[in-house]
C-alpha cells in the first residue's frame, strides 16, 4: 500500500509558519478517523491490520465524528493535531 499526501511540503499562505516534517508511517502515532458511515470502522480496522504486518499498532487509535452529515468538531481536529503525526480518514458506505 502506498499512501500519498498531496499537500506535503506546502505551507499555509497566511498565518504562522510551521516546520513540516514527514510522517514516519512505520513508527509515528496515527489517527484512524471514521466519518460514522456504515462500514467506515471496518475499513479502518482492515487498514490497521495491514499496517500491523509491518509495524506496532499500539499508537494507532480509532477516532470518529458524531455524524457523517456534519463536519468534524473542533475538539476532534485539535486532538488529532496535538497527538498524531498522521491521520487516515474513512469515508465508507
């Protein structure tokens, strides 16, 4: 599996400049975020299982939005930004 981040290396056009560091998918903490649609959790569990064949999974955590029809709440986004180096989002049916 190859995972691409099309925004890697780009910085915000306004606001505070931060140093961007690449995600080490073999060791860094990863958030698996469900949009709460049917099968999203199952999709993320499969991804976690696949990642587990090449890395430890103790720092890969499942998170979820309350509703697929609403944007992610600020506290969820803040939690991901504060605690994880990478995030994978499941949009499933």
